[in-house]
C-alpha cells in the first residue's frame, strides 16, 4: 500500500509518472490530496528519411491479477490519469503545476529540433514514414476509485491523447515515391466500482497529421510521382461501472478522432517530355466509439456520451509566413509544359522572382553590337585654313524599356534561392519566437 498522510489536502500530492503501470488486487493508493498518474511518451530517435518511424506504447492496468485478492483501491481528493503520446504539451498540463513562461533557450532548442527533423526527413527517390501508437487503460471489476473532495474538487479525470505529425517527401530524381502509414489504437475500459463526489470525465483523442508528397520534375523526358497514405484508427472508450457506483456531478465520456491528410503524386517534364505519371492513393479505416453501461449506476448531474470523427486538411505556410490549407488528395501529370498541373504550386512558383525570368520570358537572342558607320572618304587636297574634322560614329542605343531582361544563370539562380531560404528562415524565426 501507498498512503500519504499529514499536511493539507491543498499541498499533498501523489504523482506516478511512468508509461507502464499495474496495480494488483488487494493494494491501496491513498492521499489526503490529489493522486496523479502521468504517462508521456515521445519518440525522438534519429532515423533515416527512407524509413522514418515513430512508436509509442502506454499501458495502465488497475486490479491486475496477482498474488493478492480483494480490490485495488485508489483514493484521493482528485484523481487524474493523464496519458499522452506523440507531440507533447507542456508538462504542467498533465501534472497540474503552475504554468511557467518559456524562456528564450527553450525557443532556441525547439527551433533547433525542427531543423534536425528537417534533415532527418531527407531521402532520395523514396521516402517512407510510419507512426504507431498503442494507448491502453484497463480498470477491471476488481478495482475501485474514490474521491473525497467537496465543492469544486472531488473530480475523476481520465485523458488519453495521441497527437502525431509525419511526413514523407522524397527528393525526386526521375521518380518520386512517398508512403505514409499511421496507426493509432486507443482502448479505454473502466469496469470499476466508482465513488466519485464530483465530476467524472473520460476522454480519448486521436489527432494525426500525415503527408505523403511525391513531385517529380522529370529527367530525360520521364517523370513519375506516386503518393500513398494509409490511416488505421481504433479509438474505443467504454465505461461499464460496477453495480452500486455513484457520480456526484456530471459524467462525460467522449471519443474524438481527427485525421489531417495530404496525399499528392505529381510529375512534369519540359518540352522534350516523353512520359509522366502522377498517382495519389488514400486508404482509411476508422473505428471510433464511446459507450456507458451499468446495472445500478447513479449520476446526479448530466450524462454525456459522444463519439466524433473528422477529416481535415493540413495547414501549411508559403515561405514559412503565409498560411494556407492543402488539398486532401491530388494527382497531376504534365508533359511538354512548364506547368505541373498543381495550380496552387504553380502560382506560388511563378510568384517568386527568380522563377519569373527562368520560365515566364521566352529565350532571348544574343545581343550583337550595332553596325558602325563607314568613315567618310578622306579629301585629296584640303586647304590648310579649313582642316577636316572627323566625328566618331554614334552607337545605336536601345531604349530602356525595349531592352530584353537578362536570363538568370544557374549560379545566380542558386544564389537567389539561398538568399530566399535564409530570409524566410529569419522571418519565420522572428515571427514565431520574437
């Protein structure tokens, strides 16, 4: 048993921070203050862009079979079970501590991590990204939760959240193949005896952002771009309280799934184009449910049971500054033209200064010097009092407006692109962290 006594309910807290927790039958965890169970799982392994994987695993069990018998009891003024995987919020969201303002070094570390993630995602021709999240909470019929708080206290909160971001975007040479697989399995099952003096909230959220982008500019007249995304979601919450359970306030059980997906396969080739292929495929299987049952369950407040699913677009930024919403699934193929078929990307590319000279203007003929006027014949005999004056021929001037614009060389193009990247990074850093 773990029992915390003394002090005051406002200051006493028991916090268990782990991703794998089991409480056996016949044991007791109690405090005059709050009891928190915190699980935070983030995968920061350095992997290759060819196969970039993120894996999360959280498992909590109350009333597990062991050598003992009886009930596994958890008692406190408030009880919170907070399980989060993937992109994590500040830690105080889970522990209930006071929010502290982030420092400049924290911003700098986050910016550096974003840059490392960008380098990690680089891959040639083929890029594959996979996300796997398993979050499980099982409270058997041999477990009991008791809250002792009064007034605004006495609440029992269960939160399970997976928020992931994955992207597969290869550097296409002749062909580009992008494959993104996202899997999330949430299972929350509470069969406990409940004695809750306040509100009880059980919520499970899956929020996945997946992008598979394959854009091939073609090589030797051939371009192939194939993008595939697969999303598999099981998000199930069940509260089957034991007979005689009571909730003094509201009982809310919700299950929410949000899928943000961008799948793009595009290919284009220039005037000498021979063959292009653009293919985009999206496959999704989503099972989201929320259930409440009980033979003798008493709820003094409101009872809310809700399950929602939503598909949404990804939000991106042009030059890290201007936000826009992406298309869900897009496939395009173009041969013998400078356009890619993706009108949004074409508009953005043509708006950049260095692509204007390279694509919008027709090729200019080489400039030739203006013809020189023939010199007048020299006089055979000129009187000394009237010397002959020769004037230099005037060069033919081309009006300023009629002069052809210079065509950028590869070196100038590279310099302009490098300058644009540096300026946008500085601008984004100033807007986000300034």
